[in-house]
């Protein structure tokens, strides 16, 4: 009997590990690499062999922990799967991070913020205003598709990820030289210098916000974009230095492709809302950096691990922060083309946030949901829809509104009789 495991790791932010068919697949890495590595070691996972590491989007609670993972000497990564839209700024980020940060700060200075409708006075939180701000950025990104150059084609069956790494090496030029000690030292200095550049950019945004009393929401979004820039650059640099194969998954190409996902590894891990491309396309030059760099949850990548054999094949759905749909209220499902109905274990979309509640409907139109696995988020997570799930069908690494301590949530899977052998976690206490 084959046993598989799905783990929600006890880290701040979100990180899942799937062990299936002898492979270790890590989806996102929480905020911090050291915490992630400790969590992996505590579960007796052979961190010397992470076959696939996936990054769903550049938000810190998902991608921060991947920044120093590839370069860590105790970890060996087979390949890393990244959002294709990162290619929009990587050439500049690798070669001249200061220019990117300066451009971002200048954009903030020149930015004329569109009017946002205040949330109802009684709600007292800024969620709705923030959602509107992100919707504006998302619509600007959508315009990107109109003049998006079709200069790369996915070759089906291409599975090596070598072209993705080669592309990174090419655009990074000669900045990567790791042989001589002197160059190593210079390299460490370069890294520290880059960190200072990003921190300096954040300080300048805070200063401008204080000075000009610009909307706090927009300042927050700009700071998130700078954090994303640091993460994107950091992960790309480590992929180059560690010679890790890189595979690119593009959300816009998925939309252009009539919402048909393409690529990944059949029967192991495939995208639900992306098309794999051998290397990112050349971005439209008029695209502003805050549009290129702001991680928008609607564009978070989602993945599917299907189990082909066994009496009770069970799919694992990694939703990331995606609502799994598009259009008004995301009501048009990305999964509409999937007809077969099977069993699935699903990661709670956007930490169980009510903003992505429609994703539960999309999932349930394709699968019988056996279990929802939730992690990360803040005290406003999870929302009413997650809390309505019967308690025996959900598990949490921690229950934010109950202040429960972080703990591993583990699902043991079998390919016989009934797929879920055992769920090991503390009792999910997320209640209204
Ligand atoms: Zn996010
Ligand atoms: Zn998130
Ligand atoms: Zn809970």
C-alpha cells in the first residue's frame, strides 16, 4: 500500500508539503526560510530532496521563505516553478535594483490615486478599500495583455526547465561569478547593498506618506511592491547561483489561451490557471513598475496534483490566494472545463478569507471536498464560508481568532479503500 502525506507546515504564512509517489513537492514557503527549514527538518522530510518548489505569487507570507531556500547548503531543490509575470521586471532587478526602486518611488510621487469608496463606517476595517485599490492595479495589468508580445511559445513535453534557467543566466549577464573568493566577498557586499536599496525605498515611501498624507492604503501597496521586488530578485539570484532548473507559469497566457491551463508534470503537478512557457516574454515597455511588481491575489497561481491509480484516487488542489475564477465577483470559474467529479483535499483559498468565498463553489462543482487545510492569514481570517464547513472536514495550523499556537497539520493518504487515513492536527476551533 502506498502512503502519501500532505502537510501544512507550522510556519508563519503559508507553506504546504506534499509527499507523493516518492516526490517531495513544496508549495510556498511562509515568511522566513530559517523557520521553513526548521519546520521541514522537524517533520523528518529529507530536505536534501525537494523535487519541486512552487511559488504561487510574490507576497511575503508565501514567497518570503523561498528567498533563502535555494542557496541554503542543507537543502537541495530539483526545480522551482515561478510566476511568468516576474519576467516583467527581472532584467532590471538583477542588473540595477536601484533603478527599479527609484522608479517605483517616483511613480508613487507622481501617482494620482483614483478615488476609493470608503468602507461602511460600521465595519471599521480597511479591507474593502484595499480590495478596490488592488482591483485598480489588476485592471491595469489586464491592459498589459493587449500589447503583450507573443514572442515565446510553449513546447509541450519540454520538461527540463533548463531554458527557464538559461534565460535567467542570460539576462543577469556577467553579474554572477562565483569562483574566486574575492568575487564571493564582492557578491556578499552586493547582496547587502541590494537589501539596503530596498529598505531605503521603503523608508522613502513612508516619508512621503507622512509628508503628503497620501492614502495609507496606497503607501502600503507600494511597500508591498518593494518587498515583492526584493523577493523576486532574491529567488532568481539563488536559482542562478544554485543552478536550479526554473519553470515559468504565466497567468496572462492562460487567459489568452481561453482559460486552458497547459504544462507541468502530468499525474504529479499541473497548473490550474497558468500556461507553462519556456521563458517569460518581453514586457510592454510602457508598463509601470508598480503594476509589474504588485502581487495581486487574483493572479496567484493554483496547482493540482492528481492521483491516477488506486481504488479511491484523490486530487490535491493548491489554491494559493486565487479565487479560482474571473469576472464580476470571480463567478466565472477557471475550472468550468473540468467535467469529471472526484475526491479532493483542498488548501483553503486565501487563508480562508471571505474575499475568495466563491472558490469553494468552484471547487465543489468539480470535486467532492474531503478536507480543507488552512494556514497563514491574520485575525480577520478565516471568514464565514470556511467556518461553515463541518469541523471534521477542516484542519488548521492555527486558528487566528482563537489565538491557538502554530502546529503541524498532517493528512495521511492512501490509495486503498478510503483516501484519508488519518488527519493529525489540533481541533480546528475557527468559529464565529
Ligand atoms: Zn497574497
Ligand atoms: Zn496569502
Ligand atoms: Zn481553525
